[in-house]
C-alpha cells in the first residue's frame, strides 16, 4: 500500500535542504522549481534538482517536482531536466483544464522516448489553483492514465475566488470537488499547505478535518509537520482492534459457508470488510496512533 | 565550452558552495579550491570539479571555489551553473550533464 500522507515542499534552489531532506522521511518529497525560486535562480535550481534526483539518497523515496507552468520560458526546460533525471512524478501547477495535462503528457512522452526512459514511467499530478480548475476537476483527474493525484493549492485559489484564507469555509466547495474528482478517477487527493508552522493546534485541527473528508494527505512546508501528520493519519488501537474482529468474523462466515456476517449481533457487509482491510493495511504501513 | 564573461553561482551557506568563473587569455584552466573540509574531502572535491569541467569541455578559464561542505551533487550543479552562465549557453545538452 503506497501511502501519500505527507508531501514535503523543498525550495529547488536551496542546496542545504536538498542535501538533507531525505532524513525526515516524508512519504514524498516535492522539489519546487516554481514559486519558491526567484527568476534569476531558475537555471541554478533546475540543475540542483537535476542532480539531487540522481543522488542515491533519494532512491528509496518518492520524488515529485513542481515545474514552472509550460506557458513560461522555464516550464519546458524544467520538464526536460527532471524527466531525464528520473523523477517519479511531475506536478503541474495552475492546472485549469484537461488540455493542460494533455499538453504536459505529450512533452513527457517525447522526452521519455528521446532519453530512453520507459514510456509511461513518469507519473503526473495536477495542482488545482483556480475556480476553473475546481470546476474542471473531474476532467483533469481523468485526463491521463499517468495521473496519480490532484492537489488543491489554497492561496491562488482563494485569490481567484476574491476571498482570503480563514477557518476553512472558503475552501469547503473546492476541497469536496477535488476529493470527489479524485475518488471517481481512483487517484489520490492532497490538501493545501498549512503555512503557520508554529500553530500545532491549528494544524492538527485542519488535518483532522481533511482526514475525515477523505484526503490521502497534505502538502507540507516544514519537516516538523511530518510526524504530527503521520500520527494523525495512523489508525487508533480501537480502529485496529475492531478491524481485526471484522476480518475474523468474515473469515469465520466464509469457512462456515454463511452468506451473512454478524459481529456482536450487528450485520457486517462487504464495504465494512473492505474498510477493515484498509485499516489493517494502514496500520501495517504506518503503525498505530500514539 | 568557452567562458566568455565572469559569472557566479551558489552561496556561502552551509552545505553549499560559491563558484566564480572568469575568462582567461591563456589556454589553461586555473582552478582554486578552498573548503572547510579540505583535509578530509579535498581530493574528492577536486575530482568532482575537474570531472564536471571536462564533461562541459572547459579548456580555458579561471575557476574559484569556496566550499562549505557541499555534497557531490551540489558541487556538480553549482559548477555547471557558473560555467553555463559564463559561457552564455542557452541550449542544454542534458545527457552531457548527468
């Protein structure tokens, strides 16, 4: 089971962070070539990320690169570098429609052929940052078999909606739209960054909300948030205990040839058994909540 | 690749390095390396820098490096950035930069 709870942002131009970030063990590391890099350092960041991706220290961790938009002078050069360097996933910013993904995909396929990389091995994800992107979330999510996920980017979205970040009400529709699109497409959904790294209580409150909504995980801007997030996403001991009893009851019913499964007098159906299996898989992958 | 103007890449932050390049009239590479970890890793740093310059086809120029404990991948990236800036190179040959 591939967990994508935490996607840690790293500024692509920061050599020190690129040299050490793997020690924090997020589920995915996202090297940023876009907003975190000044215009005059775009070339330097691209080369740093190109070499970091080939560093053996990153061999066991999923790598993502946020490239610049393809309609800028930097986007295509970023793509040439990172696909050749073996990035796992390319994150396209400011995705407004499926056509944006199709354009990206055609370039990725050409580069894969040119450099001898297996065609289809570079996966994609789209960042939804506008009202258009949210309205088109389903067609974006289903636009390519390379897509592994879609992410909501809060700051640009609320600007486009002519509002501001608050208690989460301003993101409610967008979160639900992105999440539903991801579930229809059977890909992962990632929530926005929580920018106040000193507000642990606020961070955990937001994590609890998005976990209950059904998001796979969250983009992070500070390594301190990783452990908090992973712990919040781990199943509780009670969840694990109940899941084990559901699976045991299902196994017993199957052995006895019973069509109906009962646990403590309550009927258990297939979705509950599937959920119990997922809880146990998560517990095996991430441990039990502390 | 010919260095035609002065150029700089990198920083003096820990785990990074600053690379300065400049054209030289002579057909030689004048390489100066300073590092906080010269005693332990000086030979490795020099090897990575020389290999990177060779890959880029640099045969002439002054290269000054102040290393603050950077990994090999950062050294390669910073040297390449400085040389490409100094050579005013716009077209990248990625297979030659690996």
